[in-house]
C-alpha cells in the first residue's frame, strides 16, 4: 500500500496550449529569479544604462536579465570615471542586473565583487571571453580559459567574499585546437559559479564564422547550474528555437538588439501565439528620443550626438535615403536640429513624400557648402 497521502481531487484542466508557452519558463541564478529567460548580452561601447533602458522600453519590459558592458577591475577599484559611468544603472528598470568585470588579479577581483554587491546590483559576472589583445595580454578575458586554476581561485575567492551570485561568461575555447568550454564550465561550477553564459565561438573566431550551438548544448548538459547560450540570435523565432533545442536555461541577444531593440517584446508576442509586430516610424522616433533623453545627464553632449547617430543608422538601415538622413544629421549642431530632420524624414516616409524630403536635404547641404566656401574666401 502506498504511504503517500491522497491528493485532493482536481478536475482536469483544459489542454495546455501547444507551442513555446508550454516550455518557456524562468529560472534562478542563486537566489536571483530570472522571470523571462532572455538576456540582453553585454556589449562594450553599446549596452550602457541608456541603451539597456531603451531596449527595455522598446520591448515593453520583456528583457529578463541585463548585463553591463565589461568594466576593468583596476578601473572599478580605483573608482575611475569610465568605470563609474559603466556601473551606472537604474535599479527599477534594469532588474535583475549583472555587473560584468574583467581582469586577472584575485585580490582586485574580490574588491570589485564587494563594490558591485554594495552598488545594489544582483549578480557579479566575470568576463572570460573578451578576445581583445589588451585584455588577454594581462591575463583577463578569454585568457582565463587558458588558465583554469587561476579562474577557479578567482571564483572561489569571490563566492566566499560576497553573498550575491558569482557568474561567468565564457567562449567555446581559445582556438580550434583547444575547445574546452565543457571542462571550464564544470570547473567554474565546482568553484561556485551560479550561472555560466557561453558564446559558442572561440577567441580565435572573434565574431566571425558560425557559433557552435552543439557545444553550447554540451555545456548546458554538463553542469547543474543554469547556462545561457549566446551567438547570432537575430530574431524572435531563432531565440525560441535555440532555447528549445539547446538545453539552455536562457539565451542572450547582443547584436540582434542593436538593430532591433523590440526583439524581446517580439519574442513575448511569439510565446503568446501572436505574430511579432514590426515597429512603425512613430515608435522608431519614440525610441530614438528615449535613448537620447536617457543619455543626458551622464554623458557629454558630443558623445550623446555620436551615440544617437549610431542608433539612427542601425534603425534606418536599408530605408530609402537613409544615408542622406545620416549625413544630414551628422552636420546638425544640436539635438533639436537633428530631431527636426529625423522627424521630417519619418513623416515623409509615412506620407510618401520622401523624394521631396531628399531634395530639401540636398538643398540644405548645398547651402551649407556655399556658406562654408564664402566663409573661407
Ligand atoms: C560590440 C560588441 C561588444 C561586446 N562586448 C562584450 C563585453 O563587454 N562582454 C562580454 O562578455 N561579451 C561582449 N561581447 C560579446 C556578446 O556579449 C555576445 O556574446 C556576442 O556578440 C554573440 O552574440 P550576438 O551574436 O547576439 O551578438 C561583445 C560583442 C560585441 C559585438
């Protein structure tokens, strides 16, 4: 006879919906809950707080996990300005957030972990994948995958020092001849890492060639802690396919979110069985404003303009006269002037007067050149 207590009778529920709603679920990194298994990947020079908040706004709150750009432990522990800027985050919008650092010195790493914990960030993440010579030469980034005993010491020391989970982001290995992500992941888990993110390319591959999702799957199956896979997820369908086929707890999206900050919201729509909606031009304009406003206050005006133009070129790639718009905006001295051109561009696209708009933009350029020549004579 069974000694299990009888369970109260429950009427059978309606058949569960088929499709991703059945199998997409949140997971935990230590005691940090990640409700939606889709993370915005760290990208140096791109994913600062303004960018992360802009993506969360475009995707209507569907980003499940944020990671800062990597920050040098030397910069962080000497409180330099760049490190402080990279540490900036809005705890309400960017939550949960991992602060990612790079470096190789155990003591500095522990000090950095304390600083991150005190900042209120939920997770301390160690970069073991950066391929840049100036990082690997000093023992950090992908070089840590060639020095596993140092990596283990770093993780052990950090997990002892702080209460927040310590995580790592690795690559497949150094080069074709030394693919060791599975071994490194096992070692990181033994040392106390609470999550492992894997970009399925080697250091040698940089960002070219194909990411090896077969290897990412092997890593996910080799450890008990959650694994987040990364590499070439360019739309919502691919995100769901990778999540379904890889045994990963979650997936990370990097470059796909630069050209399409709406991608996380589109994934949510697909999960709910809806078609992913494309943003209209009013939404593009709103997102550009949100990004611009988010940068004010912590970035010099010149840098704000530069970043705005960068995003503009991503969001208008392939648009008729998009190049003309970017050249035009480049010449404008103030954000108000820039936005005047951007707004008129989108309006002209919407009411089919883009050729007239292009002619106005050319005239403006000719007038500018005449004025410059006049000024020189
Ligand atoms: C411009 C750029 C900067 C990056 N910076 C970082 C970084 O600071 N830390 C990190 O772990 N990975 C960094 N990566 C790697 C990404 O997080 C990601 O793993 C990789 O781009 C593959 O994903 P994707 O195809 O979705 O972009 C960077 C990638 C790019 C393109």
